[in-house]
C-alpha cells in the first residue's frame, strides 16, 4: 500500500510531536525524578529551559502535522472536520495554542496568574474527555 507523501509525512511529524510529550511532562515539575537523579546543583531553574524548548518543538511539530493533514484533506476533497479524531485534534491544537500564547515572556512576567492557570487547562480538558 502506497501512502501519499503529504499523508505519510504528516503522520511522521505527528509521531514526533507525541514523542516530545514525555520530555515536556518530565521537566514540568520542580521536584522531578530527573533532577533528583542528577543530584544537587541541577535544580528546576537549570533544567527548565529543556521544558520550554521541548514544548516549542511540540508546538512546531503539531503545527506542521496539522498543516499537512489539512492540505491532504483539501487535496482529496475530504471534510476537514468530520471524524472524532479530527475534531479532537483541532481542540487539542487550540489548547496547545493557548498554552503557547500564555507562556510568552511578557505574559509570564506581567500576568503570572494567567500563565499559571493556563498550564492546567489541558489537564482539566483531558480529564473531561476521559470522564
């Protein structure tokens, strides 16, 4: 079975986005298991840049994945929002976009509470989806 290039590459980029989730979650906490294994002197402040960059990589991969997925649907005249997985993907990308916009430096510095609470939006949304 031959997979068209756009569909195949969108799947690969989607898998790259999913593969970055453990890094984002692992470095999201102040007392992570990895900082305890690395020992003193490697606290949250020194490892937080890995969380930020893996989150940016996750957003970039999700953006490329969604763009190629929509291009593929338009090319073959398929509905963009139809199945449950497409609707969930658009909703997840919207939540990811809110997180990225709220984690920009000016928001983090001047609107700390908004930044803090929007980090928990996906957790609440995933709990609602699982319920």
